C-alpha cells in the first residue's frame, strides 16, 4: 500500500509538470458549473459507497478502487488542462505544493473509503511524502536564487535520503517499543549481527489491513525499525525473529544503496527516452531549425500534449515494470537471507501466513513484494534447494549493474549525437 501511495503521488507530480497550459474558450460560468459538478460527483459518490464497500468481496473492492483512482487522475487532468489550473499556477514559485495538495484531496477520501483507515494514517502518508516535498522545496529555492552547480540534484538527493528519516519519525504517530522481553530480543538480535539501529518503534492501529514492519533510514544514526501494533499482537517471539531476519537481510545485502542507485537511473532513463524520441522525430526534418519551427507552429501544442502523455506512460513503465521487478527481487533476497540466517523457513513462513489470513490477502498478487503465498512457496522451495540463495543474489546484482551501465552508456551516446537539437527543443517546452 505504501509503495502504491508513493507511485500515485509521483505520477500526479509528473502530470502537473509535463502537461502543457491550454486555453479553452469556454465561458467562466460554464466552467464553474462543470467544476462544481465534478467535485460533487467524485466526493459524494465515494461517501455513498462507504458502507457498501465493507460488504464487497476483495476483488470487487479492488476493481472499484482502481476505477476511482483513474477518475482521480482524469479529474486532476481536467483541473490542469480544462479548468486552467496549469495556466494560472505554473508561473508562480512554490505552486507545486498547492497542486500536489489539490490532487491529494481526491486521493485521501479514496483511501478513507476503500481502506477504512484511521485518520492517523495520513500522518504516515505525509511522513513518507516528506522527502518528496523537501526535494521540491529545495529545487524551487535553488531556482529562485539562481543557484546551480555540478551534481546538484544527486547531492540534494543524498542529503534528503540520509536525513529525512529523522524528520519522518517526528511526523509519524509512533511510540518506542517498551523496555522488556521484546525490546531485549530485538536488541540482542541486531547486536549479534553487528547492525546498528537507532530505535525500535511501534505504529498504532491504522486500519484493518495495516500489518507491517520495516526499516526506515540508510545510515545508522538515522535508521529505525518499526512494527505495526497489530502485527506485534499477532506474531509469536519465534515469528518476530523471522521478521527481524528478513529486515536484517535488507541491511546486510545493502538494499538501500542499490535502491538509491536504481532511483537515480530514473532521470537517466527518462532523458534517454527523451533523446531517442527527438532524435527519431528529427529524422523527418532536414535541420534543427525546422524542428523548432514546427513546434512553434499551430500543431506544436498537440505535439507537446502527446509528448507529455508519452513521458507519463514511460514513468508508469519504469515504476510498474523496472522498479517493481527489482523491488520484488530485493524482497525475495531478504526472505532468502532470513532462511540462510535462521536455517529454518518456518518462523517467517508462519508470520507471512498469519498476516495473509487476518488481512484476507494471502493469495493476492503484489506488484512490488510478490504475493504472500508466492513468498511462502518459494521459501519452501529454497529450503529444499539451498543453491538458489546464492544464484538469486548473483542474478540480481548482474541485472542491477547491467541496467545502471546501460543508462550511463546511452546517456553519453545520445548527448553526443543530439545535444544541439535537444537544447533548442527544451527551451520551447520550458518557456
């Protein structure tokens, strides 16, 4: 659920940044009526469905959730392109925040209806979105004061990823794991592995399906282990060890580092697609000047809109295909490390089975973690075929290195071949 929330926010931000400002010649009173009708339809329809959702099957609930998520993006697109939000807000600094919070007014009510989440969950969301908001704020400030230097974005990302966990914890509604058997069990476990965790935290009950645990933070001074309260009440001490071994796998295998490198390839692969797109497009013209002239002509706005949709589609592809595959592979490697460390798959299998049973999601597929039943079956298989543990790690590292090197090589090649035309074209899009 958390990965999906982050993906949705990122796609909304891209939609805002990539959509061109359009000017529709419709009367203000007509736009106002349509805008008001749109708001009533979305919000009141969801409120009317609120009680019925509890009676639906999981598949039916998921289907309607996706329908309303698509409606949220459709209405947000209308706000930007038809109701003149893009044209009005784009010229101003810090308008990104207003637009993102406007999108969230769709998304928050959707989450409340379909997940029956406690209002505190939105503190969780705001905490998770905090690095994103800090990045936007810093980028706007740099632009405002005309600050530019080599490696600016990478340095900014490193600082944000390193320090933001401390700020996130200040926003989240957490409490410390109290002194006693459980805290001693956790502390002794990580000491034996020589892994440093700043603190162990508990998240309150936030919804019927909120059973989770994880590590937040990349460097030891700002690294936290957290459990949901419901999960701790559900599992036995042996199952807690299975969960801890899984989380230790993420740390021992440097998943934070690899995930950070993978996320850095997003802007690289994004630019590679932009270069490729315009290099192919320029083949229909004899000179870069003809390309610029075409884009400034009457068909330029339609091309810009199509290009924005193309890049929006690429973003979905990157997150739901490339990133999703790596996330699933990292999760599987953490499961395999737990098996290797404990020598027995039962503690983790039992915890996963209990979570699946109580949430009703045992057989549900997951685009970023594998389904719980899939993970259980693979742990059983790996226990019988221990060689798959090493093979999986080698395969994963090779794929990651290949993807990173491929993007570095392509960006160097495309920059050499098409820097001049791309520079002129981007001036049009950013004007």
